[in-house]
């Protein structure tokens, strides 16, 4: 391993490989995801040091160039972040020292790994929340397209898993669309909420140097600072938790839509079929065709919620930095990697859903019109409770109705005859 950043004298540091391995854990591997953000923040930090005269212009240029080279080497595999380093932060400094000597030895002026990791994490979360917002928008868009196309296609609506009233594919699709519109907006809200720079708070107390924090923040695209150095540390994990909340909102809705699909694809329902590429067979039962992809999408939410629980549990700490906080990285990185991968599969899956429209229509039996009938009597002047009883008594007289007529008459805003898709589409296309 390279010399640790905290090596003090010229002699060797008394380290034990087993203990060092435990301290670093998988940390340096996790830092592979954060390294590009750490490099970006390091460049902005160097520019800040130059503005207050702690790096010359030439030193800044050299640092920036060397950081660009590191980024390129990292991308093309020429530089591998591994256990030679204690963490990604050490690797960046080691690279700069190797490349630039004395200049590289200045980069840690006025910063600590504590604000370094905090800023890298916020940049990472901003990026992943942007992706989350984008994938939710794509899902909502697909659902809305199909809601338009299949607005008037009848299906039975269920409560308690029992057929309840005539409904439509339009209503089903638009329902899922609206869920993902909410998730899209939540991702964007959380992104804006955590879009603040902790860089320049160092170990949690500020430093006796006139750091140019505002400009550094601006270069990194943060509209504001995390002002207080103690809070810069105390908010670590807290912002990750909210980001996982936003992710869990989306994977929770993914779970629901996956549930519907697996249920409707079953022989018992027979409402739809899934494209072959999302299904698998059984190793023993030649007759089987299983909706495994849909089931794994449904299960994914457990991983996100588990990660959230792990993180929340970890945060029972007093103020300031504690090494415990290193444990905040794993659950967040894992959950976003799996969550975004799963959500990314949903648009294609939704495109491939084929409905069995005959089966849907034929599943709407006469008694499902009872609520329609009661409301018709209300329109003729009956009190609802009396109309309800009369409709119940007339159960036999509901034959001969058509689902299309029932849907068309469902004129309450949002109902099958008045889906207000324009309003949902407007949310999708609002400038964000
Ligand atoms: N890997 C550490 C973390 O994620 C980096 C910060 C180390 N800071 C320290 N004071 N040891 O928390």
C-alpha cells in the first residue's frame, strides 16, 4: 500500500495488514464510483486555492492537467483504484504527488477527507437523482402513450382482488403514469434539496485560511453552501437517506406495477402476455413459462429498503465525523446501482405487454354495472342509499349493458370517460 496520508515522520508507519484491510474494508473499491466526482471536486478546490494565492497559476494548470489525465487513465483502465491505496482520496493525492512532486503535496491544503468524501457523495447523489428523474419520466411517458392508445379498452376493475366495476386499460396505465410522475418530481426535489457544497468545511470546524468556498461551490454547480462545518458532517448519511427515500418511492411503484403484471399474466387472470425475452422456463416442468424478470423487479424494492434501514441504523451517532460514516457508502451505492438498473428495464417491458382484450371484456359480468345503475337512479332524483338498494335488488336486470357505454359515462374528472391525460402529460413536459 502507498504511504497513508496520515504518515507523520520519515520512518515506516507501524501498520498491520490485517487491521489495515479491516479499516479500509471494501471502501477503496466503493470509491471507484466516487472517484470521478472526487477528481472533479479536487479540481475546483485547487482553483479555490489559487484564487487565495496558495497555488500559483502554473501550479493550478499543472494540477488541473494532471487530474484530467487521472480521469482519463481511470476511464481507460490505465489507472486502477485498488488496495494499493487506503481510499480514493489517498489515490488522488498519491497521483498528484507522483506526477507533480511538490505541487501535488499542496492539494490537501484547507481540506480534510471528511469534506472531500462529503462533497463527492453529494455530487454522486445529484448525478444519480438526475438519472432517477429521467428514468421515471421515461416510464411515465410510456404509460401515458399506452393510456392514450388504449384509453377505451375495457377491463374489470378490482378491489380486494375481486372484480368490482368496469374499468379501462386507459385508467390502469394512467394510474401507473401518475405514480412515476410523482416519483420523477420527488427525485428532482431531493436533488435540489441536497444540492449544496460542504467543500471547505475541512474536518468539521473550518480552517484558519480565507478559503473561497462560494466560488468553489459555484464551479461545482452548487447554488449554495452547507454553511456550518459541523452540519456538513452531521448531514452525511442524512442526505443519502433522503435520496434512498426518493429511490424507494420509485422502486415501490415498480413493485406495484410488477405485481399487476405477474398477476394479470397468470393463467387464472389471463389478461395479458409478456414478451418471451422477459420470461424463463422451468428446469423440471416442461410446460412452464415463468415471469421471472417481473418477479425480480418486484423483489428489488426489498434491497433498496434494506439499504435504507442499514443506513438509518448507522446514523445513531453524536455530532462530527466518525469512521462509522464510511459505512454509509455501501448501501447507497448498491441501492442506486440495482435500483436504476431495474427501473431502466421497465419501459421496454411495458412496451411489450400484449393484452388479451377479449378476455378483459368478457370478464366484465353484468353485476359489475350495479354501481353505474345506482348512480343513474341518483341522476333521476333518488337518494343514493335508496338507489343503492334498488340497484342491488335489480341485479338480474343489468344484462345487455356494454362496457364501452359504462366507461364513456364515467365522466368524473380522472374517471375512465374523462382521464385528463392532458394534465398528466403537462407534468411530464413541464420545464424542469
Ligand atoms: N473513507 C472515509 C469515509 O468514507 C473517508 C474519510 C476518512 N476520514 C477520516 N477522518 N478518517 O468516511
